[in-house]
C-alpha cells in the first residue's frame, strides 16, 4: 500500500484497531497480534497444540534491545511515559526560546548524542503562535506534500498523537486540555477529537507543537526506514524524496559529509539500542541566506528540480544571513516500537546572535575549522565574504571591552 492509500485508512480504521495494526508489517505486526489476542483470548479454548505454543514462543519472549530479532517488537503495555511536571513559570507570551548555541571553537563530525530527560521532550515558547500559524498555512496550501503515513506506521501515528495528548496538558496546563478523548488548544479553541474517524493523527500531532515529526520503522533487514511524518518547516529537504528510504540512504542522498566513515555504524547502533526509557537528543546548526523558516528558496524550488547550495547566490549584506539550529529528539514508542523523531527549529538573525558574549569568536573559529566537504555541504561560499569579516569585527569589539575568554562558559549546547 502506498502513502496516499494508507492515508485513507487512517481515520476509518482507527477503532477497528485489529485491522489497523495488521496493516503495520513487520514491526507493528507484533502489535496487531497482541492487541487481537487480548480481545479474543476469552472466547478461545484454553487448550492449544504444542505447535501453536511453539509459534507463540518468540512473540512472548522478552528480548534485550540488542538481542531482539530484526523487525520484531513486543508491545510494552506496562510502560507508561512519565507524566512531566508543569514547565516552571511557562507563559505563551513571555517564555523565550531556549538559546541553543550548538557550535564550538572547533567543528568535529559527530552525532553529538546526549541523554534526554523525558520531561523535556517537547519545548514550547512564545514563538508558538508564529510557528502554529505558519504550520496551518503550509498544511492548507501544500496538503499531502507536508505529510506521509504509509501502512507500516499508521498505528504509530495514532500512538504519537496519544503520547502528546497525555504529555502536553501536564507540561503546559495553561495551553492544552485533554478530556473525553478530545484535545483542545486553549488559546485558540482548536479541538482534535480522537474518536473522529476522519482525523489524520500525524497532522493533528504536528499542529500541537513547534516541532516537525518523523517516524522511523525497523524492518526485517535490520534497517530503519522513514515511513511517516509531518514536515511543514523542513528548510532544506523534501519529505516526498525521503519517504520510504532507509536511514543510510536518507543521509547519503543528502550528501552528508563523512557519513560512511564517521557516522553510519554509530547511528545504526544507536537506533537499534534505543529503548522506551532511554530517549536521546542532539543539536545541529546551519547558516542560512534567506529569512524563511519553512523552506529556504536560496537552494531551489521546494517541489521541482535540483536543490542544493551550489544553486544559491552569495549573500550581499549581513541582514540576509540567519542562524538556523535544530533540536532533534529521538524516542521509542512503547506499543508499536517505532522511533519518533521530533525536530524543533530555532531561527534568528545573525545580527541578533552576535550580541551574546563569546558568540562571535566561537562561531568564527568553528566556521573556519570546517573542512572542504563540510563547507560544500553547508554552503560556506554563500555567506563567507559577508559573515566572516562581520564576526571578526564583532569579536574584536567584545575583546576591546575586556571580554575574558578564560571565563567562557563550557556548557554545550547553551554556553550560557
């Protein structure tokens, strides 16, 4: 079944959960088995043949993450995602974005993975209204180009929506309410009825938060594949081109530098070993030469033709240069076993960024340490002539007023 066909199944199959889960093969097939078993065991005879017991053996085995068969996931009905405490003093109008500054004096190709505290899964701030309006506009204009949900992760789409409906009202009680299977965004009055067979779960989930969402499914070949998601603010990549690709191909087709040598083995092992109680987080950064959070037209058309920095013109003024950073969280859904990637983008003008102590010199050093392959991948030539002299100027201004680099914070990725 292709993505568009699976989409038609999203709403109509939700309450016939047995049929819905049976679509999700191979990882989510185990989900279907357990769900179906729970509803039918009472009507079955207690006796069963030895051959039937043998067939059930693998499904009943509790495997360690690194030992379970490829493409297999035993639904974990006992695990409940911890209920987070309310975000301290959170306010839709006054809570500022967390100042992630994920660059060091020397750039090193690494995954940069850190343990994520479950309480901090989704981070909202006073940019939510802007993000939300832009997401609604993009979904209305681009429709199915913004999302994918094929048969392998329809169940997971509903599961991630359910996770958010439980998490968000606890973390942001002034923002969300979830009662009688209806999720409400309190400031806007928007509601999402989880009993509505027409509700698209992955789109509904994306509308609640500032993050984009990607669903990765492990298949029997041991690889993870992008089988669903809602990407309204991608910046530089097309969901339609990546849907259905395995993890390695997603990166190699994007030309990620040193992927084979530095990242491939570690990334595949990471995806394999993540369990329901061991979510992780990482941050990255880019320099962008246009003021577009949703899609960077500098690299080409969002829908047609080749895209890439080689198509981009050089910036002519520092006002055209922006700092783009992503906070990427990766967690395992307990029922389907699917990995959910949430990608939150932070986007600010360079002219604002350099007002922070130590930033101009550290960013300048980091950019100058990029190797040729990194420079090509990140479009160094598009901002080099404008940004580097500007950073040098601002760094010298800070140094002239006595900035002490011996006191520079070391707390990555904040440096505050």
